[in-house]
């Protein structure tokens, strides 16, 4: 019998619940596999006993990136891990956005401020500060030029924790057309969603946010699919090695889609909330990957 590990993290007050997990585990069991929900940091798990370990909702990794990548390397040494370690290493540091931009992929303009570096904050537009390793809008906030002092305190807190900051102009198109997520599984388009703006004015960086407000199904445009494909083509090792991928898009200043983020580690698939009909497709792709 094929054994599949669906990898998640331990429950905690600051961690969202992955409501997709039981749906996916049940679907894999119906298809004849043994599906086990496992914590990535559980020392008792014998990863070699699985035919495939699929990272699903390791939503605490950004607090423990080095530890998470060390686990991923150990796991990949004894079984197949999806997605691969080199992809995880690249995607857990959002400086990959610079790689995309340099290659000509439309991307939200981004600058980086490492600990010890002096920030150059925008003086004429709203902007966003967030960490290069983050999930669920952790340590993310939106500022006006008049809020520079608050923004500097935000940066100081991040730098004190050893985090490199990203500074991006606030993309006003989010307030009009929302943020779209285009999802792929098993190398094929799966489905897409649209959500509202996450960062509201005046919400503190350390306040918990609703990561996916106003969710609804979305039919991606040809332009959105083209940008998503261009971004995924630049993934180290090639897009063909990916079991899953999510490309988050917003409308840039020119009204055209651009990449906000690539989610290649632990993307929410929205199976429970928006697209329950996709669970069979996901399970089929996982079983095929397990061989």
C-alpha cells in the first residue's frame, strides 16, 4: 500500500487551522493509500517509511526557517519530498522576487533592508514593510509617509530578531481588483481564487491579520496565466519538478498583473472554503507523484 505523509505543524494559538487536511487525507484513503498527517518537527516520525512526504501546512516555518530547511534535507535524504529542498530553500526567502524582476517578470517593486542597513523609506507614497521570511502576513504592515517613525520602530523590531525586511509600494490595485491566486497541482492548472486586501491602514505589524478575506472563485485571465507561467519557469531546477505551486498576483500601476509572491512551500489550497471539487484532482496528483 502506498504511504503518504501529509506534513503540517503543531497547533498553536497563532497558527491557522488547515481545514483542507482531513479532506485530502480522506480522499487519499478512499483511493487506496495510507495517508498520515505528520508534524514536520516530530522526532518520532520515520520519514523513510513513506513513499512520499507532501508539505501541506507547515505554517510555522518562517519562525524557524533554518531548522525547517534542515528537516527538509533530512527528510529528502530518505524519501521523496514535495516540493524539493532546493525549491524550499529558494522560496522561503522572498529575495527571490529580485530574481524574477531581473529576469523581466512583472513583479511588485521591492527593496530589501538587512539588519545594520539604513532604510530608504518612500516619502511620497504608501508602502508595505514585511519580512523576507514570513507567512500569513506575519510582521507585515502598511504605512503612509507620515508614519515614518512607526515604520522605523517596526524595522528595528524585525532587525533585532535578525530578520531582513522588504519594502514595497502599496499596490492600490488590490483595493479595486483584489489579489488573485492561481494554483497548479501535478503540473496542471488546478483552480484560482480572488481575495480582498489583507493590510488595512493603521493595523499594527504585530497584530494578527485575516490572511484570506472575502474569498471567492476566480477565472484567471490569459494575462494572469502568462505571468504565472513566466514566474514558475524561473524556479531553480525548472517548474516540471514542482508537485504544487501557487502564484499570487495583483494589478500593478499599469493595470496589468504582476507577481506579489510565489507560494511553493505550504500554500493554502482553498479546498474546504472555495474549491472542494478539486480534492480528487489533488489526491490523484499526489498518488501519481508517489509512484
